[in-house]
C-alpha cells in the first residue's frame, strides 16, 4: 500500500514552482504511482511542461462522483533564506521539510493513498472517486480552467479540496478580483521639459489605496475585504520622465458581492490620469456549515482525531473557484497542511497529520458514497 508520508517527501524533492511552472515531472510520478496500484489514470500535458492528472476509482454508478482536488504546483521558494534546503524532501522530527510540503503535495499524496485503499475494497462504493490533480493553480488556475473546457464539471457530484486546513473544515473562501491600474503621464527629460511623471501619479494612487477601506458586506467566517498592490512597473530610462506606469491590484471579499461594487469604490479614490481594467475574477465558494456533506466530513475528522473540527473561512482561493463556478455541488476544504504555512520559508508538514488525513479521506468517501 502507498505510504503517503514517503510519497509526499518524494514529490517535494521535485521542483514545480509557478512561476515558471513545469509540473510535468511531478505529474509523471503521480500518474505512474496511480497506474502501478491499478487506478485508471490520464496524464494531460495541455501546455508544454504543464500537466493535469485525473485518476478514477470506479463505483457502482448509483451516486454522483466525489472529486478529490489538489494542485501539483507550488509557489517559488522566495528570496528569504531557508534554514534547510528548500526542496529537501526529508523528514526531521516528524515533519517533512521543503516547498510544497504543506501546500499541497501532502494532500496529493494523501489522496493517492486514500484512493489506493478505496480501490482495494471488495465492494465498490456507490459512486466514483475522481482524483483531479492540476497544474498552475497558484497563479491563475490554469489546469482547472483547462478541465472546465474539457467538460469536467459534469463529473462533479461533491468536491473535496485538500488545501491546507490543519485538519479543520473550511466552508468558504473569498472572491479574488485582480485589477490593473494604469497611470498616464507625459514624456519629458530631467534636463529640460520634465513632462508629467506617471510613476509619481501612480505613487499618489497607491497612497490613496492604502487608506481605502472597502464598504462591502462582511462575513462571519472571513476577515474584512482587502486591497493590496502586488506589482508595479514603469519607466524606460532613469533620465527620461515615464509616461506610463502600471500596478497590479489584488482585491478580496466575501461571497454574494458584485465585483463592480469594489471596482467603483477603488476608482473613486484614484487620482486623474489613472484608469482601471479587470484582468481576472475568481468567484467566492461557499458551503452551508450545517450541510450533509460538511457533517460527513466533520464526522470523519472526529472519528480519526477524537476532536470536533473548527469550521472556518479563508482568504485564499482554490481550484474550486473555477471548477464549481456555475454549478451546484457540495464543497469542503480539508487538508493535512498547516493553515498559514503557504508561501512561507521553512515550509513543513506533519507526518502524523498526513497519515490521519489519509484515513479521514477514506472515511469521507465510504460514508458519502455508502
């Protein structure tokens, strides 16, 4: 049987940072592992070096499928120094060390190990269990968008995502709105007519955004709406007045809010010469805390750990934002990784949590598809 801890360590040692991408090597190991344990598997390299993996444990066809979702990419290791190799993939003091250990190669491994056990059952479950492992989630959900184009949404009867949750249950994630602000100036030269400096115009815009509190409805499980500038670019030469400067803005808010409301409030505080355009929108995903699916997931956690999981909301997005857009299917996030570890230096994941989560995934599938 698959050891999810050893598989996590193996996957962590394979770099799959996005950017630049290149999850193919990880996808190949995952696909080969699934095939070796007798699970029907498809590896789809939909762009050079970018690949999804779909595995299926067939059921009796009496209930809709349970989709177990995880991504194969990680965020970069970053410029901050680590106290160990960022891709060590070793186990020290009961924790696997390296980028992706928590977010979220541990979930990939736990899902694979759970599928192995489910595939060994004497009697198949009432519905299929589908493993949906995607590329490019960290930046723009590339793999999930490709699955939507292929019609994958019709397969989803219930959706279990393995993003980090510290074995608690996440039932709501924020909507993500990405905007590009463009400041237009007038080209000049520092030795003569200076023109209008677009970077200085953008500096005023950023100052205004720092003081902005979005007037949008709150949510009991979510932090307040946020606005953050993540990247800025402008200028052609140090001695030439820049006539254009752009800034990329990340806006996050709860479910049920029209993104046009946020855009209008942001536009209202920007100085003249600054325009906005939307570059991406990922809708919020929410499940009722008292739904049957959440009860099934909570019961599985309690059965394995002896504690009742906390119901939470998060500011991050998952592939669920894309795969569940426009359809109705039960949703939960439950993962072995530590909530808050994502993107941090010295990333680790607990071996005990990975083994526990594997057991929990098996019980969720057996109870939901009984």
